[in-house]
């Protein structure tokens, strides 16, 4: 058992239940498998994750590196109940970089993940994040796939976005045709529920959850059902959230917790038969306008779209990105398949 002390804790161990792993050749660095209270390493991860370090949750695990009793590196992640391991952060102190320590941390984290039943591994990070090029190179050296675009985050102030979207001629035209399209409250009839199931069964709805599954997370006042001549053809689903913000907070230029209200737009879907219309943008406009009424023009609107929905990515880049405060490309890499045990 390796004891590391901190004067702020009167000499008591902050790693009393950390198991020491065999040291390898990297100066005097030693790797530790961290469990329980690992708060001494909290400065080696993103601010949003630091509270976790005081008591790592059951599915979370970390590998720490120490030199002369001081923490100098950390690899942190978790394995979910389906065997998917996610590397959440990997940081080496500036003075100890370019010594192979990052690769040692990553490879040891991978071995630990396998020991915890991981059947796959992945990592997601902001393209413009601090030192992302070094991380990309490290992942490839360790046998991970070359990082590819996984989606887009868009963050903007609701007031300016309402002003910009409302001025688009196609949107204004569609919004005047209330006899054709309407944006209704989240009130589902039995027929609507069956219609939701039918829409979720189409190929374009892959990975969609729909209003029934997302219901506990929703703020009905900033969500809507899209109808065409009374028939349910789509929806925009939103609610308060910090989850997406936390992912963005790992970037260099956006850190901490927002002081203004944050509404995350979890999901938007429209029957593919009507994708040629501007009604999807009109539905967003309706929800943004409601957000301004409820939370003010400086409230934040945040949404994410992944590459499995190329038409939505195109719409995001063409229409919403130019008027947003921030647009971030998210990259994803997968661990080497050769490390996973064979299973039937």
C-alpha cells in the first residue's frame, strides 16, 4: 500500500485504498489503481469531474501517476452495464510530458477496463480542445482508431437566435400557414402514441427515443409536437440539462458552469416526407421563442447532432452554426478490437 500525504489533511492518506501497480521505466513515475477517495488527483481532470474524485462511483475507475509522492498524471473513465468502457479524461502534468507517461497511463487504463469486463472502449473529445492533437497521436500509437467526427454541439443565446431564425423568409412563410402546420403542447393521445411508434420505426429515426421515453427529462413549455393538418409528423424535445455543457467544458475556451439558464434540445425529428419543407426550422423557432419568454433572451440553447443523421448535420451547419455563439466538432476514437477477449 502506497501512502501519499497532503499537508492540508494533517498527514492523513488521501489514497488509503489505492492499490499500487508495478512501476515501469519512466523516470520515477509509479502508477496507481485508484479507488474510493482519490481527491489528491482532482486537479488532473476537468473541473466538472473533480467532485467525483472524492469518492469514485462504483463503475468509475482511474489510473494515477505519482513522482516523489506528488500526482503527475491521471486516466479516468468508467465501464457501463453493457460492457462499454469510456475514457473521460487523460491528463499528464506539463513538466512530465514527452516521457511516455501518457501512453503508460492509457495502456494501464485499458488493461484495467478489460479486467472490469469491458467489451469495447471509446473516447469522445472536443476537436478544438486543449492538446487534442497530442491525444489523437497518442490514441493511434496505442492501437486505437484514428479519431473521426462524431457530431456537432451548437451553443447560442436564445434571444439572438429567435431574431435570426424569425427573419428567414422560408420560416416566416411556413409559420403563417397555421392551417397546414401547427406546433402543439406535449399532450399525446392514444393515436399519437401509436404514431410515435410508427415514426420511430423508420430508418431515419435510428437512435431516436421519442417523447415517451424522454418524458421525465423534458420541459413541456420549450418542447412541442409538430402536426400537419392535425396529424403528428414530428417533435422537438428539450429540457434543462448540464450534461452536454459538461462535455463542452473540457475545451480550452469554455470552462465551468453557466450562470444563465441552459436548455438542452435533446431531440428533433420530422417525418422524412416533409424534410423538403422549412418546418423543422420553424419548430425550433417556436421552441426558442418559448424559451425566451420563460427564461429570458440571455438563456442558453444547446443541442447536439451526430453523424448518423447527415441531413440534420447539414441543416445545423447551414442554418444554425452561423448564428450560434459556439460550434464544436466532437471526435470519437475506439479502442483496438484485438485486446478484447473472444466471446461467443
